C-alpha cells in the first residue's frame, strides 16, 4: 500500500465528463489498495473569469477580497469531485485550505506557505476516505483566505505530499511528461523517464511550462518524488527525483525557451561605485525582477548596462528608470521587447567541458547573433532576437544529440 497525492489541473477538470474521468483514475488507485489525497484546480477558464470580475469592478481592488473571490473556483471543483467519487462508491470528502489548515503569510494574491498540518487528513485517509483538497489556497495569519498565485495548485499538492509523508505526488496535466524541449517546435523531442530536481527547477525557471517553479523548489527541499503524467492517456510519465536516482546523466537534458523577456540598455552611465545599486534598487522598489545582466565599460569612464525584465514589467521598469535619470546621469534608455531567452540545462555540465561552446557554435552556424549570456552550474542561457526562437531550439536540440531516432 502506498500513500499518493494526485493533483489535477484546470484542463483535467474542465467539465463534468472530465471530472468523472478524474474520479475513475482516483478509483483505480483506491482499488489498488492505496491511500489517496487529491488536489484540484478550478475548472478551466473559471479563475480567469473570477479575476475579470474583480478587475472590472475595480482595477485597484482589495487583494484580500480578490482572494475571497478567486479561491471559490477550487472550492467548487473539490466539492464536485467528491460527489463524483461518492457516486461510484468511493468514500470521499472535500477539504478547503483553511480546514487542513494550510497556513500562509499575508501577501494576498501571491501568498507563500508557512505551515501545513497533515494529521487530520491523514486520519481520514487511514480510515479509507479520499481527501479532495482545494488547491491554490490557504489561510493567512490574519485568519483570512489567501491564494498562492498562478500555478499555486502544484505548490499546494507538493506541500500536502510532504505533510502527509506521501510516497509520491502525481501531477496530472494535458501533457504526458517532461520532454527534452517543446514537441510543438521539435517533433523529435523525447520524453524523459527521469529528471533531477535541479534540472527541472532550472527548466521551469527559464520557460518550461510543465511545472510551476515554486512547486519544484518545494519538492527538492522536502525530497518529494513527483511524477508528471497525462490526464487523458494511460502512459508512463516523467519522475522528478534526486540526482542520485539517475544512473546515466546526460550532458544536456533539455532545451527551454521564453518569449516573455524584454531587454533594456542604459547607455553611457557614469562608471562609479553605487550606480548599479541605484539602477537595480529603483527597479526593486517597483517589484521588477531582473534576470540577465551584462555591463560594458568604455575607455571614457562610462558604461552601458544591459539587462532583461519580464515583458509585462517593461512599462514599470521604464517609469522607474526615468524617475532616476537625474540621479544616475545616463545618456539614453533603449528597449527591445522582441527578444527570446534560450537555455540549455543538464547536470552533466558539472563534469563535461565544452557544453557552452557547442551552444555558441550551433547558433553561429545558423547566423544567430547572441546578445546576452548568463550561466549557472547546470545551465547556459542566451538572449537572441525573438524571430529566431524556433530555429535556435531546433538547432540546439540536434547539436546536443537529443533528437529521437
């Protein structure tokens, strides 16, 4: 007997027929003798509609009331799935975040989990009852409903799996696993049987949409084994596990891309101590996250500072930098929203030289210019013109020998 947390996203519970399909999947696990908790998202499109209601009433709405509204989507789904399970003879009960309780901070709309109790849910599971938990939500230290931000249901599921000491957390999505890259761009992309937490975290952070970054970070910290698999096909998925469980480590496990980047260059900045702190301090005050950074120092005592921000943050970044122009003393502010970040990820980079050079050579062979480079221990990312995104991904996938035969 195993203890399993099953998580189903919005497309998996999009209508009553799909909810019935989920109920049958849960029943198979119960019939196999497993203890099961299920975490559900809102039905597809519901959260967007609830968000729109709030924004239409007031663009500057109270975040606490926003959370009270948008959390209802998961509440509806959890109740419906509990009914569907009861209808096919499975004892089930729905749980809201405050009932567990899953405790959060007071950053409404994007709250972070601070604590989660597993005892009450565990007792019901040991008594043979399936716990159907509303994802994406918890209860704040002010005793109010708080939501975890987009993708928060994945984080809810991993946190619950850790609290329940589950053997596995299965994330059911509309894809059947983690691929070496986007199969829509590279038809020869291969599904990975296993991927390490670190690789999955890097892929998620640089554009892969399979798992939410915070959920992978939590899984790595709590050593929760996660499986990504399809809600619609009975196929083996991809296991996200500790690196020690992977016998043969590839130099590169995957290629990710993101078109959500914008490049900013602050031209002819005085090259003196404190300038970088002033620039990035102004952006931090506006909650603008900065990713790739490169500095070019000129002989005349000035420097050009180039960095990337999320495309949606570009207006706020522009405003923040304009407000500090007299303080910084830069000559010109250049923007380019038509860029893409391409990343290669693999734990094998630690022990194999030449991974970056392979990337640069493959892009050069396709006449693709590299604008910015950043690296980590198991990742190399470059910024290129957005129009070359697909060409770059295909070229790199082939260059690293990732194409399926």
